[in-house]
C-alpha cells in the first residue's frame, strides 16, 4: 500500500471536492488561484493514483424507509471462517460496511434496517446461521458527525 506525497494544491483540491463532489472545476480553480486545466490535470492525476475513487450520490436511508442504523460486533466460532463469513455478509444488502478489527470483536458491521423488528429478523435469519458465536448490537439514535477523511496540511515536512 503506497503512500503518495501531496502538495498544498492537491490538499486544497481534495478539501474542496470532499466538501462538495459536484463543485465545478472552474470554481475549484478560482478558489485555488490556478487555471481550470490545472485542476482537471490534478483531478486526473489523483484519480490515476487511486487517491480519488470516483464520486457518489449519498442516499438518506431514513427518507427511503430505513429508520434503524445499527452497528454489530461479531464473534466468530472459528476465526478461520473470516473469508466465508465476509462473502455471506456481502450477500446481505442491508449491510453497508464490514471491518476486521482489533479488540473484542472479530468483525464489526454497520447496517440499516426498516425498524427494530426488521433488525431482529436480519440478526436471527441472516447473521446467526453464518456460524457466529454471538453478536453485540448497538443502535445509533442519530449521526452527529459525518465527513470525509480530513485533509490536513502538514507544515512540518515543508
């Protein structure tokens, strides 16, 4: 996993487009005090390096009937089943994130359910049959902060 050295212009561009993926390149150019062509070239470079992975529309789950957001810590009966469990989790559309973690859980997932009854159904009918030892569920009442990876200009290296 290679790290890429970003200059100040790259960092400014990333901050602007992380705040608004639909911002016009000319507006980015004005804010960075460079030409539109320079922004286009930098965006292409950042994309080619894999730093930018496209853009996306963000769906508000609540607006389409998914009112329960839950995080579930998963304990596996056999840690050797990581790959098989991960593949099975990918087939459950309500799961939006899955992480291998340190600490007490083998895996940690985030999912959206229509309501608590639907959440119980997912846990009972879709997760438990995967050969889990047990799960711990946390329900999120409200997302207080959501943002992209922060772009912090590090003046120490300059």
